[in-house]
C-alpha cells in the first residue's frame, strides 16, 4: 500500500506542467481549457529572457505557452488545445460535426490573429497614456520613488515613452467586440450550445482590453478590472464583458497560489509577450 507521501509524489510526476507568463493571453487560453476539462496542472512561470532558454532547450522554440505531459512537450496554444482534446476527450472543446468544427477553428484563428494582436497594442498604448495603469503593472515590492517616477511624464521626457495610441488597433477592437455582441444576443456561446475552443480563445484574447476582476489570475491588484480606456469602460460592449464574466465564473478556477517560478521572480512583470 503506497504511503501518503508516495501518492503525492506520483501525482506530482503525472501532473501536467504549463510553462507560462501569467500575463500572457495565449497562456490564459490554455489555462481556461485545462480548467474546463478539470485537468490538474502546475504553472511554471518563465522569466522573460533567461528563463526562455530553458523553454528553448525543452521545446525547440522560446515562446510560451508550452505544455509538458510526461515525456510529451507541446508548444503553441492551438497545438496544445488540439492535443488536450485528443488526449483528454472528456468535455470536448472542438466539435466533431464538420461545419461546427470548421467554424470553431476559424473563430479561434481570428481571435488569435486579430483580437489578440490588437488587444496587446491597445493595452500598450493605454499604459503609455495612463500613469495609474503604468504603476499598476509594477511588482508590489517596487520602491515608492520608482513607482512615483513611473507615474510621471519623466520617462516620456527622456524619449523612453511607450507606443502612441494605435487608432487602427482600437478601431478594429471596437468592431470585433461589437460583432461579438451581435453573435451573443440570442445564443449562450459562440458556436454551439456548449462552450468550445472559440469561446475560450475569445475570452482569453480580450484579457488585455479588460482584465477580469475575479481571483482567476495572479495579477497586481491595480490591474483587476482595468483595461483600455474607451473600450473597457464603454457601455456598448457591456453585454460581451457580462458574457465573459459568466464564462469565467462557470469554468475558470480561482488561482489559490502564486505560480511556481523557474527562476527568480523579483524582476518586473513583463507584458512583452510573444
């Protein structure tokens, strides 16, 4: 009969490992899927730069997310989603019906390549324009003098400012969110009457335009519920964010602990995500 200690060791050995950035919306897509399928996993926070060398040695590329399932290593959020649906078929996220399958995969690609990219540009622009948001992305142990400095226009005066607002990205995001509101007017999910990869992709990719308020992510407190002014606070898009909040409440598990780190986590949180 195995002891409690040996059982814990067995569980640790077989548990899925997600190499991630906590603030990555592509990693959030994978976390959504893992939670929906009720698969236990361990988060391994990758330090941008040096930590990505370990990711490269393991997966042959430096980007996250990377999922390790025993001896199997899978990179890229789409490849991970397809692997999880094939290997752990309970609660499928990709429909078997050809038409619905095609719609799901097309919508996931649209979310990754349109919403995800434009949402990141919107957030970077908002950080450059909003002092409170700039301070919110700093680690909690940042010295007060540095926090106050970041909250001023000193950096911009030195020519080190963040990108100017990207009107094209903001206009595209508004168009995408309006389209999603229309789709969701008369149906509970984007493709079928059950959540699919399309739903989890769209919910995760919109994280940067408005961070969820619940206990789902290990975020600085000042970031929760914040996002891009002119998008996150516009009533026209409230039906979408209400839908997304319900998706989080129904399927995303609360983050009870900070992610384990592959290297020191004392540096600033990075949002320069590949």
